[in-house]
């Protein structure tokens, strides 16, 4: 019960699985590297482990919500747009807020 007529076969000529694999690995590598970099820089400059953990913990949540919003809106996500939304807007605001809270008198 074949769908194609006899002698006709489907041949794949445009395979993007390697590109998707490399892109996914790049996103995961950049995510881990970004978390570690932000964590250590925040820890070095503020000297407070708890504030560094709070800021570093926002990175995967920011990436998740950035991709989720793009999917809900039907937009196409590429590394530049996700990185700009994730690190450029959300994580930067978190760093500023945590630093401001940290310097307030206790």
C-alpha cells in the first residue's frame, strides 16, 4: 500500500539536522558560559555569593521566557534576537536591581 507510484522514490536533498544540532549546542554552550561569567563577575565585584546566585539564576529563566514569548507571538527566533532579549534586557535589569538592593543600608 505505497503512496508513490512504482519506481518513484523520495530523496532528501536539503537536510538541516546538522545545522539544528550545531545551533542547539551553541545555545547551550553560550547559556552555561554566560551563567558562569555573570556569576563570577557579580561575585567578584560585589563579594556576595547570594546576590551572584540570584543574578545567575535569572539567565535560564530569561532565556526560557524570551523563547516562549517569541513562540506565542509566532515570531522566528534566532540567536541574535534571543540573546538580545535574554542578556540585553532582562539580565542587565536584574544586575542593576540586585546591585542597588545590595548597596542599600541594612
